C-alpha cells in the first residue's frame, strides 16, 4: 500500500523502567505520607490575635466549653459572643429558645459573668454556607452596638477551624481575625486516619475548605 494512504504509523514510545516505577512509587508514598501527617495541623490552627472579642460560632460539647472559658479568661477578652440556631417547638432545650442562649447558661455556670456574654440567634434555617452567614450576623450585631473596629478571635472545634477562620476573615476584612482550635476528644488527632471519626472529620473538612477557598462566592449584598 502506498505510504500516502496508510491509516496507522509506528512511533517510538518511552516507558518507565522498573527503577523508574520504583522511584515514582517512592515519590507518591512520600507525598501521601506528608499529606496525612500535616493535613490535620493545617486544618486546625490556633493563631489568636489577642482581639477584644471571642466568638463561639457553633455548638460545643461540655469539655470544649470548658476550654473556651479558659481561653476567655486567659485572653482577657472584653466580650464573649455565642451564635446558634433557633430551637423548634418540642426541642428538649426549647426553654432556652435558641442554642446561643443555651451556651450563655453553660458559660454562666462556669463563672463567666452574664454581662460579658452576648448571644446571637440564627432565626432562619441555614441550609448552606452556614459559617459565612453566622459571621455576617456577628458583624451586623457588633456594628449595631458600635464595635466596628475591634479585632476578634473565633473559636472552632478541631478540623473545622481553618474554614471558620477563612470565612470570618472574608467578612471581617477591615480588622484582624484570629482563630483558636479546640482539640476533639473523640479521636487521636495525631493519628486521625486510625479512626472512622477522624477520617470523616478530616476528609469532609478538607473538601469543605477547598470549596470555601476556591469555589465559594459571597452573595451580593442588597
């Protein structure tokens, strides 16, 4: 057949040797090991800026509430802000009306004066971007009471801290925002991959942070 009408041709193809495959495997395993070891510290930073306001933006178990109290007293904060959803009728804690008030009662029991605690209720159900909208509520409330130029520290639980910090910085861009991550007790954070709770937390928060960092776009304010 004439060269002009050939449908296939032969080309030289370069492939990895056994040594090349071995080197590639070593590099891949090194990357995976480094990611596994350093992903939790990245997701759970503690870098307070020494702000005057400490914000608790979601539900905390009792041991974590104790850590928040210690941070509040150690940091000599001016105000502790609690943020939480409204309780529906029939909820076991309905008497408190919302989660923010329930946390106020918990902190009062731990010796923090009620006058230094400000609850903020989330009255509308938040189906997506909850942390961002909570940050907006905190900003609105602080603006209403004239605390517009005061730096804040936000407290979060475990691997949720990096995303919380990023979204609060987005909302409070004119002021300094710090973060305090409280270590969960449900799993060993230095070996999170050995427990289902650790794997679920780290993987879900990694995906959520990547979404917040590279995909999420704040809604346009009216």
